[in-house]
């Protein structure tokens, strides 16, 4: 995906952009995928509803399992902007996201370069969650190596309880059951939050 532009204006729960410009749903049963690239893609969402906004964003891998292999994922120069109002709205996952990996899988060389993300929002838990590179679950003897976020920028202006930036620019949520995560780095990150509310920031 090179230079794609996506824009959504919507009102409804979970509405917006789901999966982004480069999207891999399942990698399983000894499957192998390499060289998935998102370059200079732009995503905009304006919405008012529960959890609306951008989910998965420029490069998304949802499930890697059962000896599936992925290598060479790269999201460069992604631009993500959201204006929204309601609980949980905003940007979920960042410029490159791997949601779940389990059962002897292998994921290597995942990069997010020069991601620029901004959210203007009001609502409980709204803003940016996950940062420019986001891994939700690594389990079941999976190997995760060579994960890098470079020059990521997150900016949020928000009002509401617990709004702001959640997870920073490189975010690993769960690693369990003999999972191995190595060589994970965030280089030159920048986050800023202007907020008005309880527990915001």
C-alpha cells in the first residue's frame, strides 16, 4: 500500500476505519507471509459514538497462530488524524499492530517509521491507545523479535476521564506461556497531551 488516503465521517458504535490500508487477517497452519508494506498512507476519521475512530490503522495483523510465520512488516510515514466525541473513541493500535499471536508462531522485523498520530476528543478513555507499534498478545511459545518504532509522534487534546495517550509509542500488553519477545525498541519517540479531566494525560 503506497500513498493511500482513507477518510470516514460517521456516527455509530465502532464505526470508522477498521484494518487500515494494509491488513492481514489470519496467518496459521504453517503459512508464511513476508514483505507487507504500508508507505505514506493517510487516514482521517471524524465520528461521534462508542469506540469509533481508527482501529488497526496503516498496517494490521490480527492473528498469527499454529506455526504461522510473518517477517518484514513495515509502516512508514503514516499519518492518522481523529476528531471524535464519546467513550473510547480515537486511534486504537497505532501505525503497525499485531493483535494476537500464539502456538509456535514466529514474527520478526516489524517496523513503524515516522508515524504521525493526532486525536482531538472528548469522552471517557478517548485518545490514542497502543502507540505507533502495538502488540496485544504473545503466547504459546511464540517468538517475537526485531520490533522497532522510530520517530513516532503522538499528540492528543482531550477532555474526559482517563483520556490521552495510553501505552506510549511501542506497547506490548500480554506476553505469556513461554512467549519470547526480543529486540524491541522505541527510538526518538515524542508524545504530547493537552487535557482537561480526571486522570488524563
